[in-house]
C-alpha cells in the first residue's frame, strides 16, 4: 500500500526566503506524485505533478519539486516566498492511474512580513 | 466554465437528521470521489465511483451513503449513524484515461448543532 508522510505540520518563513516543504512516500510500484495547495475554506488546487517523466517538476506560482527515488522523497520548494503563498499544502501519491490517491496530513505555511 | 460545484457551502444539521451534500461536475470525468477533511488529518476517502450506477467504499464509509445515477452527479448523504459528522467535505473528479490527478470542488462545511 502506498502512503505519504509530510514532515512538519507547520512551517514559517519570512517573505523572500526559501520555502521547503518535505514529503516522503512509500509505494510498491513507481508512483505518481502530486502537490496541492488549499487556501482557507476552499478546495484543493493542483500545484504540480510527477508522472515518471522529468524528475524536476515545475508547477504554478513558482513552485517546483524534485523526485528522488533513492530517498523516496518529493520535496516542494520555492526560491522566494510571497505573502500570498500562505496556505496549507498537501502531498499525495497514487501507484498508478487507476488507483486511489493517498494524501499526507498537510503542512501549513506561514509567511512573515 | 468547466468545473466542479458543491452545494451548499455551509450546512447546519441537528443531531439525528440526515443531510445530502451535492456535487456536480461538467468536466466529463469518469470518476468521482468524496473526502472528509478534519484539522491535522489530511483527506480521508469516504466513497468513490468510476462508472454510473457503481461505487465503492473508501476508508471511512460508515454512516455515509452515495448514489451515481448520472455521470455528472455524485451526491453524498450523511446519515444519523455518522457519530461525528462535523467536518469539511470535498468532492473531486478525474478522467480515468488521464494523468491520475484529481480536481476538487470548493467544499461544504457541515456543522452538527
């Protein structure tokens, strides 16, 4: 069975600082991996996805993530945080197109002025 | 505009009442999903459906029921048997022949009084 662990339920950065949100996965087969963002009282919006093509994936709003098979990780980064990045971020995994998606517990990002 | 709509946005229920949450999509997606979100627990799968007139239980189906009479619609009923129904409910959909990502509606916040 596949699962996702997000390290750190809360992350706080200053505006302009690097954002690093950590995600480790377990999967018995090559996974598809996703990062979603959720603003308060809204649904989830897809930031980016990895589907076995390039290991460095670029997403919306300047975010990117790198798939590292040896470390079973898919960390999300952004070089310079903006106030509008404050939200909750979810990492998700599915072992293939026809299977269900499993979500991490989420990381709440706070951006300080 | 194509998308997923959920209604109502906020719902209040007295103990012992059944309530139905609406989810409609005009994306022509095959599969639809219901998740429950509680603080610090990520998303947990309640039910999903990959085809009309067929659906499968997820991890926390007890106290919930669904129907899939039309491809576009996947309503969720929260029954009086659900012991702790206060939560944020999210509906999602995806194409089975697509890239595995799910697209989410804006959510319904259910509060039991």
